[in-house]
C-alpha cells in the first residue's frame, strides 16, 4: 500500500491532468446527448434487467479503485480481531450500497414519468456545467503544480 501510495502521489500531476481532460470530455458528451424521455419498451424484460445488473456488478467489482479502497480500509482500521470482521464490513457496505441504489432507482423511475424532454435537457446541461467546472478546476490544479 505504501509503494502504491508513493507511485500515485508521484504522478499526481499527470493523473490530475488526465482526470481533468476526461471530465471535460464527459461534459461535452453530456451537453450533446439527447434527453432520454422514456426507456425503450423493447429493453424492458426480466432478462435484460438481470443482465444490466450483472454487468454493472462485475464492472464495479473489477474496478481497481474498489479493490484498493477495501484493502486499505480493512487494513487501516484493523477491523476487529475476529476472522469474520472484514467479511461483516464488506457485507455492510454491500447492503448499504444496495439500499442506496434501490432508493435511487425508485426516485428516478418516479420522476421519469413527470419530467418532460425539455426538463431532462436542462438537467443534462446543468450536469455538463458541473462536470466542466470540476474539469477546469482540476486542469488549473494540474497546471499550477506542474513544476
């Protein structure tokens, strides 16, 4: 963990620069994307939902930042002396994340019935402005730390 931390700290300017450029790219893509008023009825089906869930779940588990974060938290907090303490921690995070995503999906599903295409376009533009703001902030940080 110390070696990885040293590598990441040593290349923070480049990571900041790449992150800034990626956020600016996302801002442009978000601003240009069309608002999705209603999901396509062809996509709705029991198998499609489970496939989307499985893909998202595997992508989350394969994210190196997730693995490093959990390893660091479990090692750093010295979660109890029992052998099951890390598993209980991971299960708690999983349960909390599942509850959060369930509530978020319910809220999005409820608001999608109410929001118009114009409102969704405005939300896209607002999100693009926020992404561009973070991207520009990171770009300024990267350039100011360039020495």
